[in-house]
């Protein structure tokens, strides 16, 4: 594996890590309107209270790594998707404001405003992330200069595949909602937990329907989507893994093994990120205008020297990151308890 | 209005808002680590009370720093695509190091620092505080390294590349450590750190002075103020020295920037130093100014004669930055630095004489002195960034030939249109107004609430202590065995 491929894989790892971790944060936000009392809403909020900030760092690091390893890709996508990324920023800042400030005042009106902000931003962000992934898979108008020449609508509703990005957006939101419900089931107890069981089933059902539709649309109409499976037959293992993990979700809910359910939904997320990566490889951005204008892991990359230095840095740092992330999650294991320092 | 102007405006707005928080975070993290360490060492309740209070304040600032910081990372790509392609290879390693070593460290352990009071041991809590502080300091290292490379490129070379149909030049790294230790990076890093520590100290003194004036939390306020005051004296004197060394460095590496700081249109012997004034591009001189003759020559060359080059010599190679903004932001920063140093030295002397706590006028001065501390941090960066114009990446001049460099006007995204940038500026304007209002409201709320009362029960309990405490509390308001209900807030 050369350095370019290594960094393609590492970006996938960072993205998958982000999706698994911040995914349930978004899910918790989307489920907020289903909580009935202020106490329940605070339980939901505080289930992610100590960790959402750290989870968001995976996105920051993913963005930084993309800038560093594939500056062409970073420059083209971020400038091309200008409005979409500004909306992402809006959602992320709104979410941070809402989490930080909702419980600082007692007034119900104050709290209702921030609860809505938390819900809205938690829904908007995964929709946008999904749309962006869908658009990258379908291809966007990038010219011979590597410059995006379309508009916002070429991303949301590309002419070749008007529904696909939105479909992926909805799929992402549904996946995170399910994932968030499973996470909450682990962190709650009694009557709220009993209701969460229903939410898990509903979340799973919605996800499954959207997953099947999206898969059919992808295979039927998105070029390249399946081509790499001929080149890399081992990729089928990932497909099988994702199907098994999906099947394991209702099974483990039924047998009440929420720990396993959570692992299964995390595997589904990781597998889906992996499948997107395989479908794209070795491209990182497909041009809908001409195959010759695709950005690849080679023409969009930094120099081998930089990729090498970054690999050394990652090799030195990642073991520590994983170790103390595990320690911190271990510290906050167990059910949510509201205390003096809660939100 | 074009995309270049609007993107610069947006960058100025977002970075200046963001930069309210990182130096305060760095400064306060030192305070928190010190208090957690003393709590661990002495077990005295006052340290825990103080640590809890300053950690709450710290947490609010940190959250705002993260929320406004994500914008910065996105913005390089959204608005400055050409720049991103140019610098990506060089910034790559610095950004990777920042993400891996700094961001994960600070945000991960922040969870333990903020929420771990009742869950982890004081020892681990101290460790978590230390890691958060180290993380925020690491972060400042890498971002200052990257920015310093933009000011004084080193350890890199320009390489021509072809991607699909386009040929362009980008900077590629040749020597990682030469890039890290570019000619200006250490000077700038020291200056950034000292400014952050000063802000932390003045922030603490501002709140403590207010409590002293209102006669609240006196024990807590006096100890906080004294501790911060000692730091303030050391750091403000330190930053004057650091500033002098840095100015000499700027004179060597970015002469046009120094010329803009000092309003030097003409090169002359015994170059004067203006204390204040108003540089005018039309008249090619500083108007309404008061100057010390030969002083700038002395500061730069350590003799009063040797001329410091002005724009008549420099402009053809380096271009000319907006002189008025550079001059004023630099001069006000320096003036504020001396003002704060003077206040700190005066207060320390009065503290030693035992008259400080009665000098209400000076305490009121310290309540508001946090504003010059914020302003000094911001203006320093304004001077550094505006003084680099018209370049976004500074060129090097070898034998009269300008090589390398990237002009700001050529660095924006090709595909972005003015309406989009205008829209995002309005969005950030609304969001940041909201954020700023909330920041003030919450800080005020926390300051009004103040530190929790210092518990009077002895910490290390013996049977005799229990009896003593029980005898003081016949009403059993506080149970000795049940954990205390935490106060809601």
C-alpha cells in the first residue's frame, strides 16, 4: 500500500470514527422532541454532555487531514460546496450554542427555543453530510482546471441523478437517529428506557426502508458504484458484514442485549463508510463532465514527503488518542445522572 | 464589492471573534492547573472551591472557542481555495500534528476536567487539567508555526505541478524542522504565549477586583488577585522584552511590515520613533505625530545613526500594506502593553506596602483592564496580518529578485461569487452577535453567582472532627453520611 492509499484509508477511518461518535450525538438531538418532560430532555442532553465536544474533534481532524493529505480535494470541495458547508457550520455552531445555553436559565420559553435549536441543527447536519457524500458519489461538475463550475443545485439535485444525494441525506439522518436511540437505551433506565425500545424499532424500520431504496438506486443508476467490486473481490466481505450487522440489530433488541445492538449499528456505519470509499477509489472526487477530470488520490495529494511526515505523526499520536478516548468513555460509563455540573 | 474584499472581511470578522477565546483558554488553563495542583498537594478546601469556580468560567470560554474554531478550518477551503492549494503541502504536517496532538488531547480531557469532580480522584483530575492545558498550548504551537511560515517561509521550495489541465505552483516541504523553526516562529510563539498569560492574569484580576469592591468572597478574591498580579508583573515585563526582540526580527525578515508599523515612507539617517501620529499615504509622512529622533535606528540597529529602510526603498519589491491600520494597531498594542505593565507594577508595590485593598480607584481600573488585555491580543494579530499585505504568503528577496510568495488578491476561491460571501458574512454576523451576547450573559451569571462557599468542615476527618462537626450542627441540616445534594444552577 503506498502513502496515498494509506491516507485515503486513514481519512476513511477518521470519517468513520466521526460518524460513529458524533452520529449518536445527532441522533439524540433528533429524538429530543420525543422527550416528555424537562427532566427527560436534560437526561437526553446530558447523555452526550461530557463527550459531544470531543466527538466533534474527529470532524476537525478529518478536515485537517483532508487539507493536509489532499489539498486539491479540500480546496475544490470546500469552495465548490460553499453554501452547503456554510449551512453545516451554521448547524454545528447552533448545536453548540443550544447545548451550552439551554439549561443556564430556568425559563421554559428559553429552554424551548434551545431545545428546538438542538433538534433542528442535529437534523440539518447529517442531512447535509449525507447530501455531500451522495453528490461526491454521483459526481459534480468539475472542469479541466479542477475547479467546481456548478451551483448549489448541482450538488443537491444533480441532473444525472436528481434524487440520489437527498436520499443519502435522509438515509444518514435515519441511521443516526437509530444509532442515537440505541445509545440512549444504554444510558437511560425505567419508563424512558421502555419507550426508547419503541424508538429503536421505529428508527431501525425507517433506516431499513431507506437503505434498501438507496442501494437499489445506487446500483441501478450511479455509475462506478459497483465497478470496484470486480477489481477487489474481498470488498464483498464488507457487504456481507454490513448485512449481518443490520440483521443483528432487531435480533439483539428483541433479546435485550443493547450493548450488542450498539456495536452492530456502529459496524453498519463503519461498513457504509467503507463501501463509499471502495466505490470511489482511487478517485476522491468524480467529475460529472469528464472522467479525465476526476480528482484522484494521486493528482490531488500532497508530496510523498509530507504524506510520510504525517504518517509518522499519526503513528506516534493515534495510539495515545485511542487509549485516552477509551479511558474517558470508561469514566463516563453507566446511566446518566444529573448533577451540579450537568447541562 | 468583490470576493477578495468580502473574503478578507469575513476572515477578519471570524478570526477576531474566535481569537477572543483561545488566549483566554490558555491563560485560564494555567490558573486551573495551579489550583488543582495545590488542591492535590495541600487538600485545602479553598483550592477546590477556587478550582471549581475558574473551571466553570474556563468551560464556557472553551465551548465558544470550539464553536468558532471549526469555522476557521472550513474557511481556508471555502474562501481561499487557491491559497489552500498553494500551502497545503507545507501546512499538512503542522495541521496533522495539531489535530492529533492538540485537539484530541484538550477536548478529550476537557470532559474529565469539567464533569469529573465527583467521578475521578483529585490526582486524575489534576492530570486531566494538565492535559487540557498542554493541549491548548500545543494547539497554539502548530497554528503559530503555520502562520509564521506564511510570514517567513523556510524549509520549503516552490514546485510546478500539473493536475489534469492545469499547471500551477505550490510550496512543498523540504525540511520539516526548518519549516517549524522558521526565522520568526519562536519570537512569535513566545509573544503569543505571553499575551495569553497576561490575558489570563488580567481576566482573573478583573473578576477578583470586582468582588473586592463589592465586599464579596474576600478571602478568595484577595488570594486570586495576588496570585494573578505576580504573574501579570512577570509576563508584562517579559512581553516588553519579547516585543523588542520581535521587532528586530521583523526588521530583518519583513522590512516592509516594520515600515508600515512605524509609518516610514522615506529612508533617513537617525530614523525617528513615533509615539503616536497619523500616517498619510498622500503626504508620504506621519501627521500630528510626536517622535523621538534616532530612536527607531537604536531599537533596530542598537545605534542612533543607521537608517531603517522606508517604502521609497522597499515598495518595488514588497509592495505596501495599508499603513494607517498597521501603524495604529501596532502603536495601540504597544501602548496598552506599557499601560498594563505600569498598572501591574504599581499594584504590586501597593500590595507590598499593604495599601492595595483600600485603593478603590486602582481596583476599578483593574475591573476594566481586561479590555486592554483582550484588545492587545487582537491588535497584535491585526498588525501582524495587515502588515503582511499585499501578500498572503510572504516572498523572499534574494539579490534584488522577489521570489516565491502569493498575493492575497490571487488567493481566493475561483468558484465563489460575492453574493455567497455576503450571505455567509451576514450569517456569521447574526450567529456571533448571538454568541457574544450569550457569552456575556453567562459569564455575568457565573460571576454574580461567585465561587461556592468554602466548606468549614475539616477535610481530613477523625472521630473527634465528626463529634465536633456534629456538635455544631444539632439540626442535622447536613447529613454526615449521605452525599450532599448538589445545588442546581
